[in-house]
C-alpha cells in the first residue's frame, strides 16, 4: 500500500501541469480581449477575475480532462500531442460558448476573441511542452559533451530521425552528421544534425568529423545493399553497429533503440518471411503442443513460436537435463501465463513417449529430436538409425495410438538423394511417417529444410569461435555451397506448413540462393573487424566423408506444387510400401540390438535404392593459406 507521500509525489507534477494549462487559458482570454481593444483611445477595463472568466476556466478545464490531455508526458511531447491540444481547444470553444450563452447570451464577448481563441491557446499550451522536450533532449548531451561518443549515422530516413533523438536523449552519444544517397537531402539538417553527403563519402567525412562509431540506420535494406553498406563501413576502419529491424523488435529478439552488431544473416540474401499469422493463431490458439528435442536450437524456438502465437500448454520432452531446465526457465520468464510440462527422457523409449502423451494430451506433436552431425554419423551408423529412425517410429506410432491430431516430423534437405547416413536415416523416417498415415486419424506432416544459421553444431558458431581464437578458419572446399535459414524463420515456416498441411504431405521450405561457405567465412571475419588472409587465415581441408559439394532441395521423382505461402512448396510423396517398411523396421531393430553396422547399411540401401553412400573422400591435397600459429604469435 502506497504512503500519502508517494501519492503526493505522483500527484504533484500533474497538478502543476493542470495549473499551468488553466493559467494559459486565463492569459489567452485576457490577452485576446486586450488585443481586440488595443487600438481604441480609451479601451475598456477588464477585471482580473469575473464570473465570465470562471465559466471559461471551468468549461475548458473540463474538456481538457475529458479529452485526456493529462495522460501524455511533456518529456515526450510530439505532433500527436499538438493534435490533441487542438482538438481540446476547439471542443473547449464550443463548451465555453455554450456556457457564456446561457450566462449572458455572449453579450460582452467580442466575436474576434472567439475566432482567435483556439489558435492562440494551441500556441500557449504547445510551445512550453515542445520547449521542455527540447531542453530534456539536450540536457544529457550538454552535461556529457566532453565524454559523449561521436557518431556518424548512415541513413537520413525515419530510422535515422528516430536514432538522432534517441542518441541525444541517452547523452552517451553525440551525432555529428548523417549520410544518405538521396541528393535532395544533402545540405539539410535533421534535428540540427547536418546531412553531409552520400554513403560513398563515409571514409573522408568520418575523418573530418572525428567520428568514433558508425551506425547504420537503414533497417529495411536487402542483403545486397547491406553488403555494400558494410563494405563502406569497413573502409572507414571504425567500429559500426546497426539499428534492429521492426520484426526483430516485435518478436523480442531486439530492444527498441538497441544498437546491435551486424549479424551474418543480414548479409546472406534472405528476404524477411511473413507467415500467415491469422492461420497460425487459428490453428494454435488454446491448444496443447508437445515438442521432442525441446532443448535444442530448433526445438526451443518451436516452443517460443507456439507460445507466442496462442498455445495454451506446451510439453517439453528432452533427454539433456540442462537443456530442458534452460528451455523451461526461458519459457516461464517470457510467457508467465503459459502452462509448461517438462518430461526428462529419451523420446525413443516407448514408456517415456507414452507417459508424455498421457500427461499432456497434445493436439500436435513436433518431432525435432535427432542426431544431425554429418561426419560424426558416418562413423556412428547404429546410433543414427536408433535415434533418427527407430525413435521417430516409436514417437509417430504412439501419437497415432493416442489420437494426436497432427504429427510434424522435422526432416532435412539431405534426405533428397541421400549420400550420407543423416540423409538416409531421415529419408527412411519420412517413409515411416508416410506409411503410418491412414488418412483417417493422425495427420502426419514432414517438413524439410537446409542448414540453420547459428544452430547447435552448425558452421556459424564454429567459425565464430575460430575467429575469436585468431584463426585459422577451416572450410572444406573453396567451391562448397549450402542453403541457410535463420532459426526463427525456419520455425515460423514449420508451424505455417503444419497449420495448413494435408495427410502424408511433405513440404520443402524455400531456402533462397545457396551461399558459398568461403564467402560466409570471409564475411564473418570482416564483421569481426578483421581482414581475411591478413588477420585470420582460411584453411581448405577437403570434403569430409558423407559431404556433398552442393546440396539438392528437390528430387526428380517428386512433383512440387505451390501452397498458400510463397516460401513453402508441397512435394508429391514417392510411393512407399507398408509391407516393405514394416519388414525393414523389424530388421533394423534386430541389427541395432546386435550392433551390426554392416547389416544396417545393407537394409538402408535395400529400402532406398537412391541411397548411394559417398564413402570416405580422400583429400586431394588441401589448399592451405599459411598463417602463424596463435601460440607462436604470443611468444613474440
């Protein structure tokens, strides 16, 4: 319970604002009367107080209160506040005219005063608010002008204008200029900060203005334009940051006004994805979802997406206790009203999955648990089959037996023409899901996509760590390419596909253009403020076992058709024999029990004629850019 002192401390500023506004009404009314008769040789005398003035103050004050004029803060006064003041003064004019008409039929009020009253009052009320805001905006920078970081801003649009205001308000930064390619803006000023030239002039203008930091205020740039702007920033030799995109702010990945480093996904040619939120919320709203592998990169993001778009309850199934605890804590903190059920265990254990289904009673299950490291799985065939095939079959069959409405299997582009163990096991799991779908009960949906940026075990965190340690950065081949998506983008499209999917359907996500891994490594090195080859070496080690030079998204025998979403394609599933899959599953279970890798390999090749293992790839003499060892550099 608040004390009377706290209540008074909160009420006093508002009382001061009310007193100021009523004083301005009195000044306006008196001033207009004096102005009206100022040219007469003997102007009439107006009393400082009268019943007429009391009616004016009461009517106008009541309108101020009803319009909500005192809900705004002077500290952030802007055009909407001025519009609110204008509306209040016009309505106040009608109210006071009605009151005076009832009092004395407007007998002593000049018509010129009534005409000029709302416009004069807008100036008297609006000007102090704007002056107060300007003073507050400049107060911090005046106090800290000696230590404020000098900032050069790229982009003089809306984001640049908002950034200038935010930087000045913080007091820790001093905007010294803006750059923009629009010639019509050159020579103009934005909140007193000059537009000094185009983006190409950044290097020379940064020296002239003694800037210490560059901020990119163009959040809507596509990847090609961002690459050009980043190159401009690198030419200055100064550190640079960027403002977050609106979608990142709305989805909680960035804070408003935050200056963040340029991320690698900003440079990879991916256009922002806009899912059908209405469809997703209509499907997820008030439902219960179970996610296997809930502690992984994809699994945890799927949990966040489901929670964000209306799921009532989410069950987390995870074998890693730390990952399970971390995901549960994050969800509880971000979504306090969400009901969370945590199950620690292996989803391939029939008892565990039956228990998870029994306590959660889910409407949909997302099966994200899997092994996915290509080189490792080439030497761990038994575990790959056990986890990627047999565990998937156990979860899928249990979901059908429990009457789950939708089962979503997270697959990979490596299941198309598989040449490695990961692709083969994922492709076999796809066929298992296809044969379990009887078109009457559970709807089995498969979603394929390629590499996910910054997911656990992916190349991006590996490169980041290698760059942090000073190199070298290891790339398998100068020509190798991969398709990439961001984790949120992949999960949004998974949920989108699941919301509108048909029985036994396979969906492929549009991955955009393939990215050369060499280019990815070079861009990450530059984003770290270093130069490839000079500061950090790139070493080409040769393709590893099970790796392709280029990935394939589409199979020749699968006919793809567009869906309601431009980024999702539906593949006509290839025929799979129920008897053949059932027999192969029995054989795989026996071979797993015996740890017979040769038999496992034979069964997979027999079940999938397209499976052609790449085998061990000999290194044809790796191309190595020589660079001093990190420890050797330290001894100098």
